[in-house]
C-alpha cells in the first residue's frame, strides 16, 4: 500500500482550471499593484492596447455594465492613461484610446507579467506550451463568439 503522503493526486478539470486561474490572476494582481493600478484598470489598459472600442464595446469586452466601465475610464482619464473622443462613424458613440503614458504603462506591466508567466511555464516542454496555448485560445474564442465578440479585432466601430 502506498503511504498517504505519496498517493498520486489528480485535479478535476474544474479544480485545475480554477487553481490555474487563481494563480494567473494573483500574478497579474501583484504586477498591477507594483505599477500602482488596480486589476480592473490593468484589464482596461490591456484591452485598449490592441483596439479602440466604443464605451459599449468596452463594457462587452470587460463583461461589465456601462456605468462601471464609465467610472473606470474616468479614473484612467484623470491619471492621463486614456482619452475619450466621439466616433467618426456614429457621433453618439464614444471611443476610448490609450495615451502615450497609458501605452507605456501597459507595455511595462505586460513585459513584467510576460516574464512571470514564462517562469510559471518554465517546466513545460515547447510542445506542452503550444498545446496549452492552442486549447486556451479555442476556449476563449468560443466563449467570445457566444457573446458576439471578435477577440482579434484591432479597430472597433459601431455601437
């Protein structure tokens, strides 16, 4: 009989994904705190790094209500990290973009977070890392598709 402390243990899909999510979130939260920004603001800046959405689209991408996103964008604007402007496609819509300061901050946090993730994945083979990325991408694309979001759109227009 195998001693209890040496019993092979396996996590369920749910437990493995939940624990991995907690680990990644905690890692990102530490990086955000070092940059003196909240996790929500870090998410906002990360989204704006790759696109110029309307407030409505930003709420969809962040899965938050518009009032929460408005408050978040206002706080980022006060810090000089974002700008709002009227959409040339629809004068009723407001676009959100990064300032140079916002772009520099998101680049810094992303680079440091990238190094953290590299360290976390360091024990995986290149094949395992590629498989993990491909599986995660499929899950994310499927989820975004059910919510009407194109994860790879870089310039947003519309509502």
